[in-house]
């Protein structure tokens, strides 16, 4: 294999099937990189660690507030269909912050 330790998994079609497969296969010692907060919560519940692409580490101590903020943002968008989310640019500083957080998560294992 070109990437030892990597595995290609093809999941059934359906809503959130990839998230379900990831969460069900996650165990203590795994690290997931995701911006998907509900998936992050499932990974954390399974004992895994989560690093968001922006470099923020999520764990048992901060996943609850992250879920609440996500739900609040969804409610605000639903109340105002003209409200647009704004993504920040991903540059060198963001890349460095992500790589540092990922390294900390991996070393913490």
C-alpha cells in the first residue's frame, strides 16, 4: 500500500453513513480530524481525540459548549434565511495551529 496504516472504506449510501462508520469504528487512542461537531462528540464518547481543521482540540471538557454553539448557530440561520456564514481564510497561521494541535494530540497518546 502507498500509505501503510491507511485503509479505504466504502460505506453504504445514506445520510450521515460515513459519520456513522467513523464513529462506530473509533476507539480510545484514535485521533479524528473533523469540523463536524456531532461527529466529534461521537468520537469523544468512544474515547477518541478530535482536532478541528482550525487547530482547536475538542474533548470531554469542551464538546458540550461546542454542540450548544453549533445548535444556536443553526437556529439563528433558520430564523434568518438571509444570514450568511463567513468562513475565515486558511493561511499559514491556521495551518501551523492545526499541525501543532495534531502533533499534541498524537503525542498525548
